C-alpha cells in the first residue's frame, strides 16, 4: 500500500442498540429494537435500529415498528427470548458519538492524516502518511495494528464495538467496513480491489438502493462483475450522472479526498402521526417541535449557521415529497427558521390530502 492512499472507514455496530445494551447489562443476549413505540403492534412509526440478535428475526432499520413487533412475537412464541423495545435516546447516542469521533480524530492527527465524520456513527480517516517509510509487508502489519488499536480504544472507552474497513479510497473502505460486521476488520489492498468487488451484489455499492437495484436487474445486472460489463453509455442513458458513478464504483474508482466536510453533514428529525391528518392544528406544532429539536442538536454540535433547509412530507398514500430552500441561516435564529419551514410546508398542507409523516432537515453547515 505504499504509493496508494490508506483510508479507514469506521462504523459502529448496531449503534443505538449497542448504547442501550451498555447502559443496561441486563439486556445482554436479548433482542433489542430501538425506535417508535410499538403500542402492542399498533404503533405507526419505524425501527431506528435493532441489535444483531433481533436482526436474526428479520428486523432492520426503517421497517414499520408494527411489523417488528409481529416478528418478535412469532419468534418468542417459537421459543426465542422476548424482545425489548426502547425509545430513541438521542442525547445518550450523541454523547457516545462525540467521544468515539474524538478517538478517531486523534488517530488521524497522530499519523498526520485527515478526518471526516459522515454520520452519527461513522467516519473516515486518511492516514496515508503512516506508510511513507515502510515496505509492503510491515505496512500491512502496521495497518492491522492501527485498526486493532482503534477498535480497542472505542471498546474500552465507550463499551461499544466498531467495524473497520481499510482500502485505497473512501468507496472501498466503506464497503469493507460492512463486509464483516459486527466487530470486524477488513483490509483491501489496492491490487485486490477488483477481486473484492466483483462477486458483491450491486446493492453493496453505496448509493444503490432498491430502485437502482431493480433497474439494474432489468439489465440482468446483479453483481459488480455484471455491472462492469455494461458500457458506460448505456449506464449514462439509463441513470444519467448516477450511471457514471456506477461505472466508476464498479471499477473501484473514487478520488474524493477525506476532509472536514461540513457540507455533506445534515441533522434531521421525522415524526409519524398516530393517525393520518390534514389538520394544521395538529401538524404545525409538530413541525415547530421538529424544527426546535434539530436546531438544538445543531447548536450542541457547535454549528452556528447553515445553508439549506429541507422539509419532507409523506401523505397517507405514501407519496413522499421534499422541498428545500438555500440561503444563509443562523442556528440560533429559531423564529426565522420556523417561518421558512412553514413557508415550505404550506403548499403541502393546502393539498387537502391527509399526511402520515413530516420531517425537517438542515444541512450544508457553515
Ligand atoms: P447504521 O450505521 O446504518 O446502522 P447500525 O449502526 O444500527 O448498524 P450496523 O451495525 O449495520 O452499522 O446507522 C447508525 C444509527 O443511525 C443506527 O444505530 C440508528 C440510526 N438510523 C436510523 O435512525 N434510521 C435508519 O434508517 C438508519 C439506517 C439508521
Ligand atoms: Mg453503524
């Protein structure tokens, strides 16, 4: 790995659920689902995350909580331990996240590298300078040792586990960290990139969701190797700019630098109503509460200003819309941000359709 970059991607395992486990050792070995109130199977929100024990029942993030409840009920009637459903405790997760990010930032600094947090539980570090002066073999050993040290530090300080991926760029590091979850380390040498990628399902490429996956399936593309056989022009015709990204990702190409990139960060919150509604009296207080919560979180993370505000609406028929506006907004100026949220939201309220979910997001921090 001598002339190439050495990028780490670190992602905590079942993050919200792991924080809950560490706070409550009596939960050990039990299935844990963090998210909306299941209300005995009648709850209408979604799962934020589930620990790996609960995932064995088929539970995953963003699944309706009512479905998770039913899956747990049938697992427990088949003899599995009954699941523990917990609400989201944001302040706990944000404390753990901060402390883990500090460990990663310090690691980057120690090796004269760079750091970029991309979500509450994941970050990249570029520590290329670490192998400036070593030969190939002891270079790999050094990387293994650093990965182990990072994991140990996180575990001993915060009692949660992380998975680490190492590769010559952010794309490969990200796919690698997911490769042996939980608590894994996967190192992909530059010369092994293609062999690592080829057998993977296309869904493993960041940015390939269910829609792209289905569209690729129509082209008889299921693995990265299949994707590599599709000419660039066809991908461009079918997917536009995203098609070019697919072409490059399938070849392991990614030249993005790792840096303090506030532009890619966002803070958001959503709310699913107990009953679909078009009542402004019911909806607007929730919109304002989401706005306040998001601004408070942004303040906590010391973001003083941001460029973009986005609102999200999901109607009862699951049609989902987002609307954004860019400008220069102060995190402390709650009133102005609320006014903007209201302005963006108003046309959707006037559509006279019942609303199921609303969301509020700020991004492009300054
Ligand atoms: P992820 O890293 O995607 O998931 P995870 O840490 O729970 O599990 P994994 O071991 O696969 O990494 O997300 C981090 C946290 O973000 C997760 O614990 C809960 C939250 N989250 C949601 O609230 N909703 C979602 O849809 C997703 C994907 C995550
Ligand atoms: Mg995670």
